[in-house]
C-alpha cells in the first residue's frame, strides 16, 4: 500500500521535471523573441546560429547574481584589499614591459599612463584575471531570469553586434558573470562605443591584445572628459576641526581657497595650479585619509561611478608609474 510519504516522494521527481521543462520552454521562447529582435536590428542569421544554438541558462550566473553583497566597505578596507604591494609590483613589471606602448597611447589620446595602468590593474590584475564566463550565455541568462532583464537584453543585443562584426568568436568572448568583457572589463555597449584597434590588425581585441586594451581604456577616458596634462588628484591633510560638510566631490573651490582653509597636500607640493578647481574627499570621515580631487577625477568615475574606485585607481597608477 502506498503511504502518503511514498506518494510525495514519487511525485517529487515528476514535479522537478515539470518545473525544469517549464523553465526550458520559457528560455527557448525568450531566445525566439531575441532572435526576431536581433534580425530586425540587422544581425546576420549565421551569427545568431553560431551564438545562440544550444544555449541554456547558466545556473552559476543566477547564483552569483542573487548573492551580490549588500554591504559597503570602508575606504581603509577597500584600499587594503585592492591597492596591495603585490598589485603595485605586478603593475610596475607590466609598465616596464610596455613602457613604449603606454607612451604611444598617451601621445594619441592625451591620457597619462598612470590612470590607464590603474584601471588595467584593478579591472583584471593587468590582464591575468578576466573572467571565464561565456558572455552570450551569461547575458542571455540574466536577460531571461535576472533582476535587470531590460538592461541585460540590451547588452546581449550589443554582444551579438560585436560577434556580427567579426572582432571575436562566441567561444573567445569571455568575461564576468555579468557580461563585463576582457582585460578592461567593458560591457558590450561600452565596447561598441570605446574599444579601438590600436594594434592595427583590423580587429578590436580587448581579450588578448595589450595595445587594444590600453588604447581602449585611454579612448574611454578621453571621451569621458579626461584633460591631457592634468592629474586626477592627490593625498592631502586637513586641519584640526575641518568642517566635514565642506567635503564631497560636488563642493569644488579653487585650490587657493582650500589652502586658505588649511588644506595641504601630503608631501607639500600641489599637483595643480592655485586657480584649479578641486574638491576635498574624506572617504572615511575626518578621522581618515583625505584627498584633493581635480577635474580628471570625474572622468575616472565615468568608468565606474564610485569615489573609492576612482581614488584607488589614482593611487595605484601613481605608484605603478613612478
């Protein structure tokens, strides 16, 4: 005689199979709609066949997306994690190896080697950690199941445009679980806007071509407002009793005014003229480190809209390119 427990146990695999079949049907329906949209956008059927045939949701992508950390680090924790002696030494070795290339990129785009090296270092540890998720699969998973389906669907169409242009094959288009690609960790839409063929071989290769990687980072910054010959900012000292409400990237004053208020550069030398506009940043409040942020700080934030990220980029780059 079948007991209730046995009936439930027998029904469980069938229920799981039904859910799996429903998910598969839902994903295939999503892909059919995507194909139609991509065809209307002018993407070739052969490209779509190559990229989408046999595609299935990636459970690891879903798990990573659902487990995103909901905490914020202090600046001291962030700096200790990212601006390490090991990363600085690796950056110096990479800069020595590619010094002439950095100079050529600077000559073309007017973006200093330090900030390029800083972004290269934080985004992929100078090309050594780029992510091994297949971008089309990851983006399709997130566009079908994720919290920001519309955003990822747009990025997926952009990825298909890249494949259609022939710059990379689906198998070589790898990156993070969220679709950030190659050594600069460009989203596909950023690739379409900013990636360049600095090597001159007819392809924009941000996965294996260091010239294309450095040139693409520089182009991104140049088109984000980077001003040649100017720095991002510098460490500073604020006087005792400094009004914390004066700090923040939106409160910009001439350096001469900050000097009058007692703000001094760490090391004693200002990195910009007295009439330059600057903001004072106190990422951990008045008891922590202080920084003067100049105009180019905003260009770094367009790469990643985080003050901590932009400060870390500046500090890492300054120590790599000495």
